C-alpha cells in the first residue's frame, strides 16, 4: 500500500494485508481479509471475493463453490488448504456484501493496493486458476471478453494458467449449456494439478 511495502519481509507483508482496513467504510461487516499464502505454493487460486460463510469462518472457498472447485481439481480439502502447496488470493480479500442477484463485486481498492506486491513474492507458482469475470479482467491478456469466451480460449494461456467459470451453484445453467467444459477442460485440469502438486 506504500512504496516501502515492496521491501517488507514476506511475513510482515502478509500480516499487514491481514490487518488491512482500506475499504472498511464500504463493507457491511468488519473487515476480515481472507487469504491463504506461502512462498512455497505452486498452485495459485484467484477467486472473486469471500462470501458470507467464508467471512464467518475465515477459510477460503469453505462453501459449495469450494466443494465443486476441489472436485474440478481432483484434490481433497487437506491438499486444498495446505498453504505450502496452494495459495488463494481473491480479487477482493473481504466480504463485500450482498446485492439483488448475489454477492457484490470485489471492492476496487483491494487489488491495486496489494495484488502485485503479493504476486511478486510467489516465485514457485506453476499453475494459476483464474475464476470469474473480475479475476479474468485482471489476469488474462487482451481486451475484455466474456467469461465463456475466455474459458473457450483456455489453451491460449495453458498450461501456466486456466480461466474458469465460477464454481458457484448459481452457474449450474452455464455448465449445462457448456458441456464441453467438464468434458474437455476438467480432465486436463485434474491431470495438471496432479503433476504440479505431485498428488
């Protein structure tokens, strides 16, 4: 958040992120940044922002979306929550609240303040999973595309990165309309995760 933050020791930087309150005035609840990070992580999961249940438990993807994501990846909870292997950095670290059609977008202050500082410390990432439109907009090259178009063109950034639709149950209709995703992409994802994590 300041020019000096880039020189902070890793643990001090993470501690500062966990204490962040830059968007406190816009949040429905007390700030509670939810991330999972270690310098040794080899897989990075980029989500949107914590939901209410994740805010309450402090555990990322501790909800039905997480269950589906772990199934897509072919790993169990123990592997998923092993920060030495897997980092989780959503586009917004705090629960943004709920709107008429689901959770609100990630707060816009979060990513510019912290994202590059944290990503620069993750030197061993071999696979980045980019989930949902806000993560796609930040991490994928080129002009804005729909989530469907980004996922269809997954081979352009593979095997270092994989754009994914959000695994939320709200996306069941998308999955039914795009059966190629689970038929073609998910087997490749499982194979890549096994190779990177050696599970």
